[in-house]
C-alpha cells in the first residue's frame, strides 16, 4: 500500500479537490483506494455525501478502532473514512502519547490496511502541528498544491523545513502548480522561475469552473465528465505522481 498525503499549510490551494480527484482517478485505474478525511471541516466527506457515525471520534481513531467507520462511496474501489468534528483536537491527543509514538501514531494506525488497499490518500488540514509531523512520517509521498503566488510559495518553504525536522526524504515531496491562471503575469513569472525545480511535477491544474462545481454536484470532476479538461489534468497528475511514488 502506498500512502499519499495531500498537504499544505496554506488553506484554499486546492488540497481537498486534489485528494478527491486523485482518489477517484486511482480507483478508475483499478486501484483499491481508501481516502481518509483528516480535516475536521470534512470537505472531502461532503463531496462524497458521507457523514461520520455519531460514535466515531478522534479517540477511537487513535485507538485503531476505525474499520467499522469506513464507508463505501458511490464509486467502485473507493472507500472513505469520514472526518469527525473531534479531529480538531487530534494534536492534543497526539501530544499525550509518549516517545516516538507522538510522531509515528498515524503510521502505525494505517499500517493495518496494507493488505486491503493499494492506495491510502490523506486529505490533511492546513496546519503546522504535531499532526502535520505525523503525516510527514506516515506518507510515502506528500503531494502539495501550490498556487503561483508568494504566500503559497512560503507555505512550500515551510513544508520543506518540516521535512528536514522530521527527517523525511526530500524526494518524497511532489509539488505542483494549482489554480493556475495563465493570463496573470505573476502566475506566469512564478511558474517560469520555479517549475524547473525537481520537487515540481510538470502537470498543472488550471483555475477551472469544473473544479468549483464539485461543491454543487458533490462528486469528482471525472464523474461529472470524463472528457473535461479538469478530469484529464487530474488524470495526468495521478499518473505522474504514481509513477514516481512506485519507484524503489
């Protein structure tokens, strides 16, 4: 099982859209996928029209009692562990753990699904916390959407510092430009300057109404229209990230 964490410390860069669409694309490629909504806001869960059961909580998550709370989506090969509002307190719960468990709790937790799923996708909250460190340790690949703007680049720099702090290999990071508007001079200039760096993948996700309409239709872009530009770009992004993630 390969674990992909969709992460950025900056909100509004397209993390959830990326998590949902990469998960869906992987499932259509025959991969058995579990998407874990780690953000207490529950946006990924909303897109799939799934609510957590009342008895679910961050405490049960960390105790490993999660199998019964995983739900099937409307799409073959794609399951979802929905977010719970109590996830907002995950950092407090992690901080109570001792020693190495504080950073490795999620890695140990999700390892039980190694034989059941091919791909585990984590839709992560925009925080720089102990939970973020757990995610860096647990993930085989960290996928980071970057809007071609200054603050989004600052968030990427923070991510690189976090990688160094937890001892994660830089090669596990896959950055890509998200919500790209070619008509904006700043977007063009930033892409020209930074796209040559090896952490950036070549696929870009344009700013498209199709992606925004996910909130209306509550499904991945590929489910709305397989031939749409957004669906094709997410398909290319999946292929690029997966091919690099599976290199040993």
